[in-house]
């Protein structure tokens, strides 16, 4: 089986897993949420991350699909899902990946600046944003993950510094 065929087979299986996970959720789940949960688990299984929690946030020019803050508050992982869920493993344009990173970076900057202050305390995203804000002075490293089931044409995005934190 060629690499392209294996990739397409993986995409079809992933699509089916996401649909099954979304349908099996107690109150039903959005497929994007199920995709994020599944991909975080794949990253954990591959030892790329320690853990992760799905938490959707979308605002003007900002998006985030999940997060993980280390126990000592020095490392933060943020996730943004860009699922296709078409079973084709189609190409995700470079511009779309770069836009996703910009939205995730914008979310990080706002969270570090106190984004939680305008939110309802009962929401999961409040906890995420408040935890990021509270850890801002201890953070030494942030990793941004854009997760897709397509083929990304970007290998790496250059590091940047946001609010004094290496990203």
C-alpha cells in the first residue's frame, strides 16, 4: 500500500472514529469537539504531550480548541483543531494553517492579558483563561498545536515571543 493510500485509509478511519465518538457522547457532541478529543489522545499516546483538555473558545480573531498547563505552571500547550472530516486527507492550504496559528497566538496574548475578566465564571473557558492568566509569571514555554486531518503544507512556524513567553 502506498503512503497516499495509507493516509487516505487513516483519514477514513479517523472520520468514522470521530462520528462514532460524537454520536456516543452522553449529550451528543459536536464532531469538531470529538475530533479534538481524539487527536489529543493520539498526541498523548505518541508521547508528544502529557495531557490535554478540550475547551472551545472563539472570539474576534481568536480561537482555541483545548489546552494543558503543567502542574508547576511553567509549560502550556494550546490546541486549535482544523478538521476536514471528509475522509480524503486533502491538502490544507498554507494560508489556512498560518491563519489558525495567528488566531491561536491572538488567543494566548488575550488570555495572558486577562481575557477571563469578561467571562461568566461557570464556563469551562473561564477556567482555561483564568488558569493561563494566573500562570503568566511562571510560564517559560508555550507550544501551539494546529491539528488537522488534512495534509498541511507547512512544516514549522517560527518561534515568537508573546508577553515575554517563548512560543
